[in-house]
């Protein structure tokens, strides 16, 4: 029941996208692009039926064969939960007009592109929540918040990368740590200087040119040091502008030992911090104990004063009595 409801919502969202479908030709860079405010929808329909697909685990449905690709036309909604559009299979050379029932949307892959001005938001394998988000971008004009978010994110990333590349590298361990976190390097076992720079600093396209020079020179120095220590090997020395390097056993050994040392140093630092906190708590508790002892002593002195006053009063009365008898 819930799946039928979700599929119905999915169908109406596709119909809304169809109502604001992109023209056959449009620009993304010219002045005319400022008027862009439409969608582009691609629906990939699998060969198997919904009943057969429901028996397949969701993680394995990506291997399903695609029967055809469907694109809705503008205002393609038809009576009876049907949407008009064009389709193209592997055997077809041209798009052919057709009708698509809402039942085929349940397990189909849906890709949606939303073009707004010079911006475009591209989503693949859209879930129901993604389709709703794309709908709200245009319907409620949340696209302005989305653009603002992208600009803020881009601004923060620029400054983060700029701060990161201001200080050149200072250790070989940073290089090895970046390489060991790269799936591409772990798969191939080789790397180029440009790939290493991208791993460490990202796509650094901001900053001053002298900073790039420092970064490049620091990489050259450390890589040369690694080659001299026989930790890495130059595989293609002829490509001086972007040489290909290969990690050797000494490099792995250095990385392992250094990582263990850093881990031990971090553990020792944590233990020292815990000891310092414990000592501070002990000092604080000792201070409270001293205050408690002092207050107890003051209370005892007050009690002693009361007894002394009573004793002196009694002695004074005795002396007065004896004096009166004499």
C-alpha cells in the first residue's frame, strides 16, 4: 500500500517536471541562459517486470538490463496515470513517440536535471526524497537558498584550501599518509606528482603563484629525499614535468614505524592529560578538606570559649563568696 502511494507521488512529480520541460535546444552560457527555469528528465526502464524485480535484493538491482530510455514531452500527462514522451532502445537509431504507465516508474532509474539561469542541478538515480527536493526548488523557489548554500560552501572550501597550501610540507609522513588513504594508489601502486598534490591539497585553484611554487618545491625536496633513502623509486625518469613514482618496502616500513610512534605519542599525551586532570582534582579535594578542617577547628574554639566563660564566672562567684565570709 505504501509503495503504491510512493509510486503515485513519483508519477505526479514527473508530470510536474513534464509541465516545465526543457526545450529541444537551449543555452547554458549565453545571455538567454538567464531565463532558464525548466527540467530535463531521463527514465531508464528495466526489462524485468515489477514482480520479478521485487524478488531481487535492492543492492543487486543495479545489474538489471535496461529495456529503453524514456523522456517525457512537455505537458505529457494523460488520463489514466499515463505520461506521453519519446523512447529509445539499444536497437533504435531515433527517438519514437510512446506512452508510459505510472506502474513502470516503480523500479525505473530516474535522472533529473534542473536548469535555473546559469545554474544546473543534476541528480542521478533519484529517490522519492530527491524528486521532492527538485520539485520544491522550483515550486517554492528554494533554488535561491540552494545557490546561496553552494556559494557559501565554495567560499569556505576556497579559504580552507588556501590556508592549507600556505604552509609547505614538512615531513615525509604526510606524503605517505595521503598515499595510503588513496584507493587509486593502493590499487595501482604508483603515483604521479600531480596526483599526490591533488591528494594533499585538493583542487587548489585559489591563492598566489608563489604559494604554488613553494608547494611544488617542497614536494620535489621531499620526493628527492624519499628516493635517496630508497623508500620510493622513479619509474619514468624521462617525464621530468610529472614523473611517475613507485612505493618500495622501505617506504612502507618507514610509514608503519612512524605511524606507530605517532600513535604511542598520542596515547602518552592522553595519559598525561588524564594524570594532570586527576592531580587537579586531588588538589581541589585537598583544598576542600583543609577548609572543612579549619571550620571544624573554629567551631571547637567557639565551644571552648563558652566553657571558659562559664568556668571563669563560677570561679569569680566562689572568690566573691569567700571574700564575703572573710
